[in-house]
């Protein structure tokens, strides 16, 4: 049995990581491989797409280059896979294990709460990084197969943005689970926040009253403006990092002070 909480968490979640990574690679690769079909057919049907839908569907010009296509169909759409994985993972590391009685067993050993909290969190970030990297690998491989040029440097930046926003959302669920010790509640609230945030950011360009709420959506800072087209925006990175740290600190303060649930 591994004594190190970080390594133990990675070992326990290895099959989850492999499974999700395979799914992400499969779907991403499939999407990239059908790019020629979209370019020649579907793109033409989007000439008159309304502005309110362009952030979700793109327009005819978007589908003429692999970079534009990847921006809409991979980066902006596939984000849900690592996000869902991150929520499932992080709401289970503290709250889920506490409900199962695992946290109590860990703390019965000479291991401090701080180490349980931070090591588990660090392991989740590594797992999310590998899942996010799967998008990059599959996209790059797909571009090689179909022989289309792709901005690899911008794709790496978009992958980093994917990791950042997934960490932000996941740390919210992680901290909520650490505060409440209820995995179901943490997962439900986080899921609602993610769904509302995505919808708000998608509609904000065309719905005026959503512009202010959009500032509270994690997805505003993920790919606005497009990372593939414009590169990473420093202010977006700082906001996602700072908010993630705030969630982590709040969850830590509550977790180290509250009573542990006794099964």
C-alpha cells in the first residue's frame, strides 16, 4: 500500500484516467478527421448563421481552415469531457472518500489533514493535465493524418487554457465537497454552475443583459477571445488562477477545522 497520498491517489485513479483519456482521444480524433467533409459541405450552409449562434457553430469562414474548425469543434465543444471528468474526480476525492469512511482511515495514521487535502488536490491537477493533453495529442495526430496545417503553438496554448478552466471548475467542486462532506451536493451544484456558465458565455455576445453575468462565468476567461486565433490572454490566465486559489484556500480552511463525518 502506498503511504504517499499523492501517489496513492494517482494509482487509485489510473483506470479512470486511462478510460477518460481514451474516450477524449477517440472523439477528438474523429472530429478532426471529418474536417474535410465539414469544409466542403457543412461550411457552405453556415453563410447566413445568426450572430447569436456563431460562438457555438461558427460561420462559413470558420470551416475553411483546420485552425478555425478546431477552435469551434474541438476546443470550445470538447471542453465538456475534461470538465465532467474533473467534477466527478474532485468531488469524490474528499467528500466521496469521507462518505465511504476512507478519510477517517487515512487520518487515523500519522497523516495530517493538510497533506490529505493538498496531495489529493495536486494529484487531481496532474490527472486533469493528462486528460487535457489528450485533446492536444488527438488533434495533432488528426492533422497529420488528413495532411492539414495546424498552429501547434496555439494548440498548446489552448490546451493549457483547457487545463486551467477545468482546474477552476474542479477546485470549486473539490472545495465544496471538502466543506460539506456531501459528494452529491457538491457535484450537483458544480454541474449547475458549469451549465449556466457555458450557456451565458455562449449567448452573451448577442444578449445584452447577459454581459454582466458573463463576468462570473468561468468560460468567459477560457476561450474569449479565441486562443487558437489570438493566443492566450494574460488577464484571463490570472483570473482563472486567482479564482482557483481562492476556492482552494476556502475549502482548506473549512476542511482542517470541521469535524470529519463518522460513517
